């Protein structure tokens, strides 16, 4: 009887131990029967990379990250990886770590440093021998966080503007708007980079981006027209162009809707984004109409006003100019939110200018300084 | 006057609470001192490991299987659109291993094991069997408490290993059959954030649950007074207290090990 | 090698059970403790092996102060004391054989064959031969009581404490148990303290009889002396006359 108990308990415990060992081994994604070798690469920083993250080579999983530690003598971070022994590494081998999705899962990729996708990256070379050079792509979430911060700044500034639109706030506002443009550029550049590196854009989005390229051409045209109009100082032409702008944007929205018909969620997002753009353009048009009667009186400030508008347009252009950005914008809720926030803020400013043009006209020349 | 009375009530209650805690502590210390007495409890261990551990596996598996199904379905329900479906695997795996496997099993077994121990030892107490053990110069702590607590400590993790495995497998099957996911997708999600420490954490936590449930059951059994009704009270109290203790320990481990 | 309980006070909450209880069982003697139901006889008996500790007073067994014993020494002492519980207190998850073997195993000096032989012997003495493989739940109250007695004598202790070994038994079995108590005393020189209600039994087995009343011993003597006692409470108890007891209580 007692012996039977012991046998049953023993069998169950043994089974559990096997299950734990087998389970952790399997869940950690190890492979049986393949000899592994260890490679080490140096990085300036590794973002969210963790032990157990996959190591890929030409898109094929070949191992996993087994250790992350700070390198000796300020060499940055040393990442140890277990990879299949039979791997044939390229001569100018390097390792790139990057996020796989927006949700914090990262990967390490073994690449040739001269590959077009990674050529512009700055690889960290360790002083220790047998350590491969490595580079990390920035984390998308960090960029969007910066964008969010700037959007906040713009909002704070807008509030201040209502209280006291002084020379200082005008300058700051201009800076903030500049920052928005810059971060937008940064995001779009980054997204393109990622798109190339991952080669993971889904088939549907690829088709959509083709159409979007056409659509964005219109945006570029619109922006240029606006720019020309403002520079020429021709109010009548400017007004005409503004109308055309909003018309074009509307067409663009329609085109985009068509282009992304196969991707329902993409449609709604992109549509919403484009409607926002059209509304913004509409606002600009209305604002200018309000200002029209007074424009002649404030001739000297006209040039500065043009410049201010140009800055705004640049923002719009940055968004529209780049197919990667738009695709990403449509697919990335966070980035989309940030963009929306920035647009809303700018629109609020426009609405305010419309309601109390006098207050702004007095100070608007400051914007150009 | 009534304020005075309520202060007195609070005072009495807290004194009572401290005294109860003191008694529990000295009971635990007594049990601790009995641990080296391997000669007495060693041979009692296997039958108890079977009774407390092996016999509890079916109920644990039943719970885990349904939990796995629900987790998979709820994950996909929550993830509409924006989040890739392979995260269903992540959610099922992580939640099962870190939280629901240990805690649900713990709660179920506080009823099955905790109540059983409290009722058994409570009956032994009121029918003077524990006194009889003493007169035969057995230390009832070595003879009754230690083997039960050790069996709980050892077998609860074993039970939860199976529960976790079944939970994940049932989530997996659900994902394939009801969510139109592929095995590859599910496994990808499962492996995404997996760390071997997850399993260690799960096992440590469950071990502590086993320890708490059996110890509280033994304590309630040992301090039973007053016949069949007393045994009933002790049993209820054992289940309530060990369920509470499971949740407290759950939070404790999360604070100490997951930060 | 005697049992001494000296000036024991014991209360449960507000209820004072023992109030200056003093009783000595000389080596090799059998003393019967009689008294009314609920007077504290079982409580007094449990003090001997420290199942209960006195609020004040001294318990000496084997010339050792029981309160001062370390855990190890206490278990050493208990190994020499057999305790027969009023309600048997058999381990109900074990067979009768396993119940009886518990004390023997603990002594650690017996082979399996010896243990088996001792179990048979002990069951024979209480007329329960053939009950080895029964569970306690399958026994009648009287059978259980005798099994409890067998468990206490199985390991041949130097001291035996009987809590009502014969209550609830038929007259013939009662005589058998009484003879058993005498036999233990004669053959093994056991020192015994017997709680009983049955004056005839007390008369048969004991060298001395003590009567517990309201927390203390009110009368002690040979069975004959007790039978002839002038104390109205003792008279009332022996003859079963409540009126006498009531009168005695008022006289006090
Ligand atoms: N653990 C306890 N807690 C509270 N009161 C107790 C406890 N044990 C005994 N008592 C009380 O002490 C008194 C004496 O009990 P005890 O069992 O010694 O009586 P007794 O003389 O053995 O009676 P009986 O002949 O009926 O067995 C009783 O009134 C009982 O209520
Ligand atoms: Mg009694």
C-alpha cells in the first residue's frame, strides 16, 4: 500500500519535473540537437532588447540572445547570442537590434554592414577582439513620446498666447512649430528606414501605398501652390489657390479612401487624417478671408505672415510628402494620435485668429523676426 | 458612553487579534522545531503527498482547462483590430503561468486540501486523538503538521505545473479551432515574452500557497474546540483564511519578485 | 517512583475545576479516584502527563517535577506512562493493530515479530482477539474502550492512568478488566491511578480510594475505610443518596 503511494507520487513528480524542463526549453525557443556557438556584439545602447529575444539572419531565425551586460572600458553594451554553428557569416558582419512591433518585442539581426538598408547606421566597434560591431534602431515609442511632448508645448504656448502674445512667446511658438516639422521629418525618416529594414509591410499596405503615392503628389502640388501664392503677395491668387488647396485635399481624401478600400481600418484612419488636413486647409482659407480687408493696411508685415504660413505648410507637406509616413500613420495608433493632437492644436490657434484677428494682427509681425 | 464602548470594543478586538497572531506564530515555531524529526514524519509523507497532491490534480486540471479556453477567447475579443492576434498566445501563456494557474489552483485547493486537513485534525483534537498521540510520546507537530505542510509545499508546485500546461494547451486548441489562428502564430506569441524566470516565479508562488494552506489548515484543526460544531467552524475558518492568505501572498510575490 | 499531585489549582476561564487538589500514588500501588460527574477527575488525570498544566501546584512523577521537564525528558517520561482515555481516543484512520503498534514502535526496541506478538497478547487480555484488522468505527463503544486499554498496556509502561476503564461495560467484562488491572500490578509492578464511578470495582482493584469533591480530595483511605466513612458526602456518593450529599454540602 505504502509502496503503491510512493510509486504514484514518484511518477507524478517525475512527470512534472520533465514537463518543467521540457516546457521552459521549448518556450524559450531552444532547438535540440543543433550545436550552438556564441557570438558577441557591441552596441552603444540596446533599447528594449532582452535575453531570449530571437536572432535572425536574412529573416530566418538562427538563435537567441543569451546575455546582455555592460562592456568593459566604456565599450557600451555587450550582447551575447547563441547561434547555429553552421552559419556562414558575411565578411563585414554586423548586428542590428530593432523593435519587431510597437509592443516592445525586439530582435537582433545579423547583417552585412554594407547592405543598403543599414548602410547609414552608425556601428559601434569594440576595442576587444572577436566582438562584432552593432547598431540599434531607435525605438518608435521614444519618437512618438517626443512628438507628444512637443504637441504639449504647443498647447501650453497657445494658452499663453491668449493671455499675452508677446515677442518672446511668438519666438517660442515659431520654435515649437519648427520642432513639430523636425520631429515629423524624423519620424518619417525613421519609418522609412524601418520599412526597408524589416521588409515586413503587408501586401495590402504595399498596394495601398502605390495609390497613396499618387495622392500625396497632389498634396505636394497643393503645398507648392500655396507657397507660390504667398510669396507673390497676390491676395486674389492666393485665395484662389487656397480654394484649390481645399478642393485638392478633398480629392486626396477620396483617392485615399479608394486606395485603401481593401483595408477597412486603414481607411477610417487615413480618412480621418485626411479630413483633418482638409479641415485645416479650410481653416487657413477662412482665416485669410477674414484677414483680407486688412491685409493692405499691414503690407509691411505681409512677408512675415507669409513665412509663418509657410512653416505651417511645411508641416502639412512633411506629412503628405512621404508614402512611408502615411502608411505607418495609418497603421500606427500612437503616431496617429500624436499627429491628430498637433493638428487639433494648430486648428485651435487658427480659430482663435479668426475670432479675434485684431489681437494677432498687432503682433503677427513678430512671428517673422 | 457608546464611544467609550466602541473604543473598548476596538481595543478588545485588536488585543484578540494580536493574541491570535501570537498563538499562530508559536504554533508555526513549534512545527518548525519538529522538522528535524524526520524519523517520525518521513514515512508519513508519501501517503499524504498522494492524498494532498496527486488526488488534487483532476480538479486543478479541470479548472485550468476552462481557464485556458476563456483566456484565449477574451484575449481575442479584447484585441479587435489594432493588436496582432499572436498576442493571444502571449496573454494565455503569461497569465496562466504567472497568475491564474497558481491562484485558481490555490483557491480551489484551499477548499479541497485546507478544509480536509482542518476537519481531520479538528476531529482528532476533539476526540482526544491528539492527546493520545502525546501520551504515546509522539510529538503531534512532527506526526501531523510537518508531513502535511511538507507535502503541500512539495506537491502544490507539481499540481500547478500540470495546471499551467493544460491551461496553455486548452488555450492553444481554442485559438486554432475557434479563433482561426495557426499553431505557429500561437506559439510565436507564447514564446514572445517568455522568460525561464516565469516558471520559477510560478513555482515559488505555488509552493508558498501550499505551505500557507496546509499550515493554516493544521492550525485550525489543532485549535478546534467543542465537538462537531467546532470542527465545522474550524473548517470554514481554514478555507476563508487560506483563501485570503493566497491573495495576500500573491500580491507579496508580485511586489517582491516582479519589480 | 510515585505519582504526586500537590496543591493543584486549575481553572478554565472563570470555572475553577481544581482547588488545592493533592493526591499521592505510592510506587506499586493502585489508587482509585472517585467523584461526581464533572468534578474534575479527568482534568486531574491529564495533569500527570502534562496534557494540562496546573495554574499553580506541583506535579511529580518518577521523582521529577513534570512542569520543569524539557520536551525530550517529557517524551521520555510519557514513554513510561500508559493512558487509557475515557472515550478510548483510538486513531480512527488506523486499524486496531496499527493503533496498538504506535506505542511499541515509539519505544524502538522491538522487532516486528515481537510487536505482532505483543499486540496479540494485549488484545487477548482485553478479550478482543481477532479484531486486529478492524477499524475503530467498526467496534462498539465497549470494544473501543477495551482496545484503548490494550493500546495503553501494550508497551508495558511503568505507570498506568485509567480514565473510567469499566464504565459502559457489562458486569462480566468489568470483572475481566478489573482482573487485568490487578494482573498488571502484580506481574509488572505497575503504579496505577484509576478513575471510576463503580465502588465495587474500586473495592476490587485498589489499595486506596480517594474522593474528589469541589476541587479537592475530601476523603482518602483503604476501600474499607471509605465504605465506613462518616462523611455525609462520601456516604451519599457510595450509597447513591443525593439528599445526604446536599446535607453534607450545607454542613461544610
Ligand atoms: N478543556 C476544557 N475547557 C473548559 N472546561 C473544561 C475543559 N475540560 C474540562 N472542563 C470542565 O471541567 C470540569 C471537570 O471536567 P472533567 O472532564 O474532569 O470531569 P470528570 O470528573 O472527568 O467527569 P466525568 O466523570 O463525567 O468524566 C467540567 O465541568 C468541564 O466542563
Ligand atoms: Mg472524565
